[in-house]
C-alpha cells in the first residue's frame, strides 16, 4: 500500500514558482479573461446602454411637476376649509338679522346695514374678486386643483415608467448613494422591474417616494459624472505626458577604446 495522503489539495512543492498550476494555465489571467468575456456579451452591453440612457434622462425630467410645487398643500386646504366655515356662519348670522329687520323686530336702519353686509358676503363668496380676503368657494377651488394636479402627476409617472419600467434601470447608482438602498425604494424598483409600478402607483405618498428616489438618483449621477470626468482628465494627462528620457551615457561609456598597437613603440 502507498503511504501517500488522500487529501486532494495540492502540495506546495507541486506549484511551480512562476504562479501557474500543474496544467500550465495562469489562473489570474484566465479569471480576468473570463470576466472580460462576460462584460463584452451583448446582454451586458445592452444593460450598460440602458443604464447610460436612464442616467441621461434624469436631466430631462419635469421636476417641478414631480416635486408637486404648484399643488395646494394640506395647510392651504385646512385654511380654506376654516374660512369657509367662518363665511357660512357669518352668512347665517347676517341673514337672521335681515329677517328680523324685515319682520319689524329690529330697526329699519339696521336692516340697511345687514343688507349691505349680505351683499358683501355674496360678492366675497367667489374667490379672487376681493384680493385681500379669500373667497368662500376657495376650498372647493383648491380641492379641484389638487385633484387635477394629482391626475396629471400620476399620468406623467405612468408615461415615464411605461410597460418596461424606468427607475429599476437606475439601481446601479446605489453604489454611489446608500440612500437608494432603503427598503421602500427597493419596493418601488421591484414593481418597476416587473412592469407593475405604472398601474399600482396612485397615492400621493408613493408619488412623493418616486420623486425622492429620482432626487437621490440625480445626486448619485452627479457623483458618477464627476468621477468619469476625473478619470478622463487623468487619462488625457497620461497621454500628454512626455516619453521617458533615455539614460544619459556616462563618461566610461563615451570613452573610446585605445589601440595598444598604435601606442606601442
């Protein structure tokens, strides 16, 4: 029986000093060649082209619409609702006074004042007629404006996503911005990859998350552009660098050999 060990690992003495294995193939070189071949496949090139196109579209988006800058806020709606309640209360009080004046329960001069107040309230119902005071219908006006803006924003996001999806193509930017790795962003990207985000994104909360993702992606893309510019400048500097100077010959190399026969008597 042989006393050789059954361990399949190679002995250190079996590995050549030049770093190659027993079959004569350089492992680091083969790994690099494999990775290079995988990066040059048509599928990977298509993914890279989609990523570059998605990053280029970031600067063309309507961030004013996505950021809901012109949409009435919740505080605006609350103020308009509060003023509408005051307007209705004032209208009821002035109408009651006018009825009492008509029934001769109150003086006639007070009826004239209440009639003027009632006319002012009727004019003040329409928003915009009196610039200083908001109208009684301001709440309804803001609510309809908010609904129209919401529908417009939802249609824009659905058009942006399409059937293939958009924001999932920006996920490689997570390497430059860790904020993009949050779970709610990953959920949106998962729906975008499946082509379901266009149909399921409807609430204002999800639309705000969509806008925040695009903002974070834009910040990461700026970092990416800066890194690309820096790399390009370094490459240009290397190309413009002068070639290495040849070694200067020393005095011993420049000295010509003497002919012993010419100097001998």
